[in-house]
């Protein structure tokens, strides 16, 4: 019994490493007279000084430029299709995103994009989508450059006036014949045509399982000229819409930029890569949110982190709502 009492006392007096660190953070805040509710969540690896300086700058910022990448939607179950896991049925996904690939095998590409449409339609926007939509509402002078094509930002009513989806949308389609100007928007039919239906519980991403037969004649065709329709998204080798580029340049020219948020992207692909440099020239401090810090050697000197920048490592769905909460409030728990 005496041994048990000594063990209990030892257990009570022995604080976990995590609890000790949290107590130190609270003590540090009290010395700074910082409100306790300004703490980052204890389950996130965010240095307190980092958090306080970012939130202070965020509160005083009006013109905020945000750049969204695939990492924003990863927690919603949308694959990034980039990096080591960027393959679908043994195909490099970047090779399934060119006009040449569509011309060569439109059936394969429509299977791929029909699958991506299905994933996006069945996914739920995560807490970061909600928090960023609220930030756009609270900071109406802001501009968001969205590289994602999944439609999740639109589903949380992110302000259309401040949201530029520069790579298009999985749910918009256009004629593959450059001489025809047909386009269709907000096509949420799943599957887009019956021949592309995904059998229930069929692992369509696994190359060991055959794709359902879908002759070219059964694929989506233009109602005007009968050429094949294709997703109205920007593929490799194609330019982003001129109107979108003009809007970004006009916004950057309109005045100083207070802050830039780079979320879920390495921003190494043009034109996204140039926006960080442009924001810096306009006076912005940069906050990067990603699972890994990009290798500095892979970046142009203009894209590398500076002493006044912030890097927040982790899942955007967890980190973004936490660092924005003092401006936008608590984002809803989308897992329920």
C-alpha cells in the first residue's frame, strides 16, 4: 500500500513534456499580458511567438492576397495528384493533363476526370475552407487566387467577387474544337455520361481492375458541332485566362499589399510562382502553410523565405482555422 501511495504521488508530481511546455507558454503570455484565448491549440506545433506576431499582423491587414493549392483540399479527401503519389492507374497524372493526351486517348482522360468529378462531388469542404471564406468576408479588400478545380471553395460561399479560380473547374466543360466557342458551366451530373459510371466498390484507381468500356461515341459531345467536349480547366501548356491575369495585375497595382497567404502549394509553377515575388514588391509579408517547407535550392531567390515571413507546418484543415480564429471566429467542425 505504501509503495502504491509513493507511485501515485510520483505520478501526480511528474508532468508530461507537453503539459510542461504548455505551462511555459501560458507563463510567457501572462508576462506579455496576452489574453489566454490567444494561444494556439496545444495539439498543433506552432511556436507562440510565431503565432502572436502573425495574428497581430493579420488583424491590422486589409489588403490580403491568398494563394490556394491542392494541400487545402487534401483533408477533404481530394488527392493532390502531385509528387511521389501523383499517379493514377500507373499513369503520371501530369501526363493526363495536356491537350495532346486528350487527343491521343480521350476515353482514358474522361475516365480520369469523371473520377475526379465524383471525388469532388462526394467530398465535404473542410474547416480551412470555411475559415478562409469567412476571412474574405471580414477583409473585403482581399483577393484569393485559387488553383484548385474541385469547387469546394464555392460550396462554402467564398465571396465570388474576391475568388479567382485561375485553373477552371471540373464542373465546367467546353468544346475541344478551337473553332467552336461552346462552353457549359456548373455541370454536376455524376457520371457525366452513363458509359463513365463507376461501379459501386470498384477500385477504379487500381490498374489491376479494368475500366468500363466507353467508346468515343459515348463520351460527352458538343451540342453545337458534335466534336468532343473536354473539361474546361487549364492543362499544362495552356495559359490561364487573360481576364484572370488582368484582374490580378490590376489588384496588385491598386495599392500596397499587407499580407500574402500561401496555402497548400509549393508555388513553383508559373504563373503562381511570380505572385509571391509581386506581393513582396508591394510590401507584403508572406505566411506559408504547408506540410513541408520547400527545398530552398529548388526555389528562385525571389520565392525563398525571409526573416520576416512565417511558416506554419501541418495539415491546412487544422492549422488555418486555428491561426485565423481571432479574426473569423471558430470554424465549424465538418467531420460530423
